C-alpha cells in the first residue's frame, strides 16, 4: 500500500459528515460573490449591450447616448483595453468584438450607479451592423466545412479487417443535444483596486489562476498584480472553468478606469444566452459484432458543436474520443473527431467533459443493435465488458475491470433485476397502453486531466500558536464538498478533531498556478497537496514530541488532538502543549504542500498514452414506465453501485452520485435546448432561455425508489487515503434511463425491433419512438414512407412538426 493511500487508525476521512457549509446553505448565510456587493461601498454595476443577430459585422457604434442617461458613469469599449483584447487563451475570443458571432453577443458594457441605470444606458447605445451568413446547426457547419481547432484521430487494430470478419455490421448516425449548466448562481465578478493599487477580483470561477492570468493580460499587468478570490460557487458544473474570465476582466477594466468597485452579474437570461453550454454532437458510425455479439470493430466520426470560439472544445473532444469505449472491449477502433464552428455560444466544459458525449455513442449503438442481433441489451452489455489484461483504444491498460463486473453483478442481485425483468415481461403482456423496461448500463471514467501538466496542486497550511489550524488549497468549492474533504484530510494527517481545522477561501495569492477544479480530480490533487503540507508540519512536531516524551519520533502518535508514545501509556501531552513547545523551540509551524500525479503520459498528436491515473466504475439499473398515448414516462426505480474507492466523505459522495445521476437524466431526457434555425431575423436565438421553457429535473422526476450503494473493497492504491474521484462519473449512469426508455418504447412493437431515440428523450421523442415501434412490421423493419419516424434532432434540429430533409438514420443492417 502506498503511503499516500494508507489510513491511520480512527481517521477523520471516511466519516459521514454533512457538507461543511450545509447549514449556511440552507439558512442563506453562505456568502457568494454577489453577496459581497452589499458590503462594498460605491459599487458600479455593469450591463452588456447584446446584439441580437446570429452573425454580423459592426459598422458603427455610438455610445454617447448612453452617457446622457442619468446614473451612467462610463461605457467600456475595445478602446479601453490596456492590454490584450481577448478573454480566452487561444486568442479567438475578443472581449470587445467588432464582429457579432452569435445571437446575444455582448459588444460593449455600460457602467452605472445602479443596475437599472446601466440597463437603460445599454439600451441607448447605438450599434449598426451588416448581417453576415450564419451557421446554426452542426449539420450546416459540416456542409460548409466550418471547423476549428485540431481534428484528432485515434486508432487501434485493423478496423477494416475487423468489419470484414464481423458476422454483423451496422451503421448509423446520432445527433444529440447539449445542456445548459443552470447553476443556481449565475456568472458574477466583483473587481476593485485595493489599497496597494493591485487589482482584486472576487469571481465565481472554477479556475481562479486562469481568471487571474486573463485579467492580467487584458489589463497589461503581471499576474503578481492581480489577485482572484473565490468564496464558493452556487454550482459550476464545468460552466465556470473558462467562461468567468472575460466577465472578471470587464469588471477589472471598469474598476481601474473609474476608481470604483465594479460588479458584473449576469441575470439568468443573459447567462443562458451569453455563456457556453455542453457540446451537442453529431456522430456517424459503423460497427461489427461476431456471432456471439462481441464487439469486433468500431469506426466512428464525432463532430462537436463548438460554437463561435474554441474555448475548451479541444480537450472536451479528446475526452469524448477517450470514452467512446465506455466499459467495453473494442479490439479494432478508429475514431475521428472534429469541432464545428457555429454561430452559437462558445460551448464549454460540462460535468463529464466530453466523456458523456463519447459514451452515449457506444450506448446508443448497443441499444439499437441488440434487438437486431437478437440478444437482450443487458446481456449484450455484460458480455462486452472489459476483462483483465485488455487495453483501451488509446493504449491504456484497463486496471480493475473486475470492479465493473462486480458492480454489475451486485446491481443485478440487490436490484432483484432478474425477477423484476420477468415481472415486467408479464406486465407488458397484459398492458397494451403502458410498457415498462429496465435499462442497465456501466460507467468507466478516466480520472486525471488529459493534459499531464494540469495534474498538480498546491496547499498552504498554518498552525497557529494556540494550536488552531488554517488550510488553504488551490481547489474551489462549488457544492461538490471539496472543502469538506480537505478539512477531513488535514484533520486525519495531523491527528486532530475536525473542529480544530478551518479552511480559508481560495485565493491566488495564497496558492499560485493552480489548475481548474475540474476533471473530478479536485480531491485527489488538492488532497495530495494538503496532506503533503500537513505531513511536513507533523514530521517537525513529532521530533519535538519525541524530545518531550523522551522517545523516538517513530513511536509518537497524535490522535484526536492527543500526543502520546505508542508504547507508553503513562505520559501524554495535548496538541496545544506540543505546538507551544514547538514554537518556543523555533520550529516552523506552517508549510506549503505540493502534489503531482505520478505515472501519467499522453501524446495528443497520436492520441495514445496513459492519461488517467485510474478509472472510476459504476453500474445503474433503471426501471421506467412509458405511456403509449403521450410518450410521458416516469422513473420507477433506480439501483446504483458506484466505485469511489475508500470514500473520503461518504455523505458527500452519496450526494454527488445522486446529483450526478439526476443531472445526467436531465441532459438525456428533459433538458431541451432549442435554437432558432429558421431564416427569420431571430435565427440563432436560443428559444429556451429561461426555466419556463427549459425543463430541469425537479423533485417530481426523482426516481420513486433510488438505491445508491458504494462499491465495497474498493481501496485505490496511489490516491489520497485510498479514495477515488466522484464528481463527474455518476452523471453517465443516467444512460440507463435512456436505454430503459428505448426498451419500453420497443415493447410497443413486435419483438426484435430496433428503436431510435432522439436525445434528449423528451416525452415527445419517446412518443415518436413508440410510434416507430408500433409501425414496425417485422424484425428491424419499419414501414416505408411513414413520416412520423423522422424524429427531430433536438438541440440542433428543427421542431418535430418540421422534419428536416436529413433523415435520422436507423442502424441499417449493412454488410461490408
Ligand atoms: N457538484 C455540485 N454540487 N456542484 C458542481 O458544480 N461540479 C461537478 C462535480 N460535482 C459540481 C458538482 C464537476 S463538473 C466536477 S469536474 C467536479 O464536481 C469538480 O469537483 P471535484 O474535482 O472536487 O470533484
Ligand atoms: Mo468539470 S466539467 O471537469 O468542471
């Protein structure tokens, strides 16, 4: 066992405690960035001038009328940028653009004494434009060959030979939608020039260091002159990895030019129309199976909808390619990736970071092909799971594949799946108008940033003379419970009760050069760093204790704040006494900790290597009931077994699994981003820009029975206290809902019918799937000429009443 993963006796990690801010969250006392405005004197408010055109060149901008509006103090334009006019790291995101790239693009910002003054000022700004042709869907972008960034290619084995050998070959396409983050707290920044003339920005950011870097380059200052703090976020979900930087930069320019603090907070409509979302994709594939239904070869092309700028689209696509195998062994695979450039918000990270977009492709393939192979979908998935000794298409050995099979078998057992499947078969035979099904899907998710350099973290730990402990680390808290875990790690390492340790907000002047809190690796990375800092201090204290107790440092134990010798029960001193003694002996009581994940390498040009420290596994079985008249459905029961290693904080992990699953179910079944694809002036407009039209999961969609179990005996050697990352992987357990809906829809038709399901599988989409099944006349065959089986392509497609000419292809048995 590595020293990193080894736990002392009676550790504080592993205790099921509530989130450190839970009581503050529910009482409303927890402070978020915008709560600081009330505590900040003479604050100005920033309001954007959004141009409502999908694509246009700005020919004239007159800001003078805004200054006539009472309370307007200043209008910020490109001329005000002291450094680089760019909000990104790829120089393709002008902060103040001269070309409108998407419907709602902000072209300048008005500062006012009140938000209302700023709003009226923004309305008074005159912007004249020349419209330009626009691309709104991925299919339009593909047709126009409008791509951006790298076009990765991943290959293993001989795909053509694999397809040649295959007993069954199918091909198909899938279009699936993106997802709005809908964090409760919208983007927010509060900037001021502090008493030393440096810029201080409070920002709702998952990546304070990058916010700092971009603010610095926009201002033409050095990073040391800019400090970014993040108290906490009301949800980030990946949406605050890259997108906060520009908003922080606007507020900072305003603060410098006016000498007053500037607050920039997007309202919900602005947030939804201006900030990036999960990427929707178009996928095309060919797949070959042997007689027994084993995957032999996969050839796929994934095209993501990147929106107007590249943002994080490249790493998101890389992760999609690295997850197209999900938990399945595919001996021969070739996957190509492209990022389309469209006139939409700049799509970005979202929980899973491309992983879900890769995995949906193989789950869709298995779900559509199982009936054509004459194999039950559950069996087909089970028999294709990885086994020991196999590697991923990018060449990484799959360690612990037995955890996926163990979780699978445990779900079958604890979920009573076999008996319920029989019961469902009887139920379906007796009911014509409602059908039930259980969908069961695995998750295998790679943990670490693909880009090796990001896998490092820092921490700063102080022990004060009174024995109290203050920790700082580079990670941000967005509700996921990272701070709770870090407190537990520090208390465990130092041997203290939890209440002796306090955690200070994330600040770039405490811990520099941090990575985004992302890729679910926040606890792994920062936990390693916090542990390292605490160990340095503890090693010094053990020396002091050894001298005091007259024993060897190796024999000193610090447990629950008590210091004693392992073999001596007579003499004990308190932690406080030890700290005081150490201080008077001039022993350093603070330390900077550092952690880097060992054993990673990744070559992005060949898409080969071992980019992940380990895989997180999970399995879910979901039972749904579908109404054949309307397509409406409900989730009757969910059983999940998920691998979090030895949990650092079981209640937090449970919350992450439940929340991730529900958020995934939202993406796959409810949340429907609709962009105006018509040629009307509103082309490119996000039609679903509020909670009234964008359906989020709520209590009423919660499964009636929801059983979540953490996988036993899951110690992860080489990760902090034997734990595993948890943030993103459970989202992908929600494929079980989509597959259950597909199977329930198929139950309305004859046996062996392959059913296509649009994504999101809204009741409307499920209705069309039911119709498709009902119209099926024989094995896999659907009546020709029936128009209803052309489901729209949600998120990138048209309204279902206006089918596009591009037919949504069913997997057609095609011999190669
Ligand atoms: N949970 C909550 N409550 N709120 C969030 O914003 N973000 C998710 C996940 N869980 C999120 C969340 C995402 S996208 C990631 S990458 C991880 O948390 C990040 O935190 P971690 O690395 O500490 O797990
Ligand atoms: Mo999470 S999408 O990696 O912020």
